[in-house]
């Protein structure tokens, strides 16, 4: 298992501060670099990996420390993460001293606060072991298993790198956590992809899947569901147990846009328009991982996506602390141009109203100004802070669906505007080539799923296939 310790400093950890901190275990420790120099590893006797220290990240987005760690830290600040192997008792203390020394030299705080220290740690008696790294706890032919114990599991650069490595080696990524841990939307999206899995420790059944509730066992070098003789699985009691706290609601808007690929193209405009319409403000920050560290900038976002092309770019966008909002954005280069797939989730406390009346206005803006292809808006009962606990949460209920003008034209306007359900679509955009906006429900009507299924089946009934709604988390 690994233990994370994080230094949050107002000043950049320079080379001298880092070296003074890294030698908290004495001069006999060996140093090595990994991940193209982005990670420094401390090794004990015999080359045993003890602590990995990631390159400091300048976080310029307000609220990120509180969102992920529960600590208030004024932005900008530097985030330096140390990861210790708990297979060696001294390693955890060593990670705390590394971060504690950084804070002593630069000011700032340590998370968790009780981990900070400054005294030299004696690692001379640490037994030697084979080479490796403390980032992944177990690697088999089928899975890369990581044990994490922190309040909120985020899609950090470290976790994203492990995921990429697991995919390249055709392994599943399996995150093992205690029961009180929650996932950010970005981490949830990653672990919801087959064959990845969120494994939750439970005193009653041992382990269960935090997203499906299936009871799990370690078998054939990976965690997999326990099946009965008839092939059905068992759901953990902890997953379905009622929750006392008042549930909030989440408005989820999944949208897809298409653009011509030219030098004047500026990405992120559709997502920004959705953010402003639904929250009243623009996004606060963006980045490829969490913590999200860069102030919102469509120009910088576009430059990054252009540099990565033709490989797709997967990005994370967050809002201001006063209104929980987060989005994942995928930019893909296609033969027809550039596509953006965004899923924006906005959180509301119990009793707060949702701006469902603004969805048609938003669809109109996206059709006229941002090349909308599809937009599906849904409402889900869930935590207002957008994190996912390892408990049963209801599925999102559709509220509206919008089909862009290109797909309406491909299907045929007469066919698209006469669905076999009691849904009266509204034309958007130019009357000569309109988009269609379909009201489906109020976000509480379970029958809206049936309407959406009938609608999409009707739209796909033409010989030409329209774009399907972007998948929601």
C-alpha cells in the first residue's frame, strides 16, 4: 500500500529546497529519476524504493486544495506530492519529513497535517528488496492494483500515467480504498470504463465494487465479481444501505460539437457558453489532470490540443468554489475536422432550484455559434460537491435532447420532427436548416427514459445514422 503526503507552499520548491528535503533520510539514500524526470525516487538499502516525489505543480485555480483535500489554501500555491510505500514503516515517516522540511523552508502547510516532520529518519535498517516503485502496489498479468487512502480520489497526473500504462499493457486499473473515500467526476469516469474497477474495503463482505455494488474476490490475479451457481452476482449490503444526509442534485449536460480544422479555430467555446448560461460565470480553470492548475484560457487549451494532434486530448475543467461545477472535455481530430465532447456537471444542494428553463436558450446559442451536433441534459440525485461515494445512486433522468442541424438534415426534417412519443420538438437556428430541441421531462420523471429511447430509435430508423448522444457519467 502507498501513503500520500502533500506539501502546499506559497513559494516554488527550488533545487536547494528539494535536495535538503530529499536527504531527510540521510546521505546514504540513493536518488533516481522516473517518468522523464518528472518523478524523483528515494531508494533504501539494496535499491528498495521508499518514496516517490513528483515535480511541484503551480496551482493557480482557487478552491482546488479545499475540493480535493479539505484544506483552504489561497491560490496560487505549489503542490508537491510525496508517495511512500507502507511496506516499509520508515517510508511513511520519511515522506512526511520531506514535505515538512519543504514547508519549514518555504512556508505553507502539509496534508495530512499530522504527517509533517523535520527530523532525519533512520533508514539504515530497512531490509533490501527487489527493484520497483511505490506507485503501483500489485502488478499481475491482468491488473495494476493501487491502494489509496485519502478522502477524495482525484485523477492526478500520477493516476493518469498509471492508467495509460495499464491500457498499453492490456491490464485493468483497480483502485482499492477504504469505505469512506469518494471519487471526483474525472476519477469516476476513468474507473467506470471497462475493465477498470473501484474496489472498496468492507468489514461485512470483504470487498465490493464502489460503482456497481458487486461483491468482489481476489481471483485469477485480479478482483472480480463473486457469482452464484446461476451466474448472478451479489450486491453488498453497504452499497444499498440508506443514507441519512439530505441528497443534493446534479445537472449533467453532455454535448458534442464539430468544427472545421483551420488556424482560426478556438476550442472550449461551447463549454464556456454552457458554463455561463447555467452558472452565471465562466470556468475557473483547466488542465490535463487534478489538481486543475491553469486559469481558464480557450487559447491555451486550443494550443495544447493542436500540439497533441492527431492524438486526442482529454482535459478537466472546474468552476469557482461558490458553485460546484466540473467538466471533462475530449478533443478529437477527425477526417471532417475537430470534435469536442464535453460532459458538464453542476451541483445543487437539497432544496435548490435547477436552471432547466435555460436549456433551450443554451441549445439555441450552441446551434448558432458553436456547431452543436447533440446535447443531452439530465438530472441525477447526488452530492452537491459532485463527488461519488461507494453507495447506490440513481441513474440520471433525461430532461432535454437537442439534435444539431446537420443530423436533422441527414435524417430528414419531416421524419425528425414527428417522433412516436408525446414530445413536441422546437426548431432552433435558421429556419432553412434548423436543429430540433426535444423536451423530455422535468428531471424527476422516470418515464423520460422511455421517451428518450423511443426518440433515438425513431431517429436512427432512417438509412443514415445520426450522432448518438454523448455518454454521461
